[in-house]
C-alpha cells in the first residue's frame, strides 16, 4: 500500500483498512507462534501499512482543525 493511495481515501475507508490490517496482524502473530507462518516479510509490511494509515489519518485530522 502506497502513501498516495492512502491519501486519496476517506476517513471511513481508512478506518476500515486499519481494522482489516490489525486483524491480519493478529492472525500473523498467531501463525508465527504456532510455526505456520510462511511469508515472514508480511509481518513487517503489515506493521508499516498500519503506521502509514495512522500517520496520514493524524495529518488529515490536524489539517481540518487548523
């Protein structure tokens, strides 16, 4: 997921994406704990996507208030 794509989305879409990524992160943690995780790089990718969404969401809300 690229930052350009995230910036074009609405707040509701970002909230939905964030929830989906957090659910995926939860499932990946369980897969790692049970030894079933095949794509280990996906953990890092999901974590960074979550951070991107949170950063852009915060910037959007700060821009509306100012």
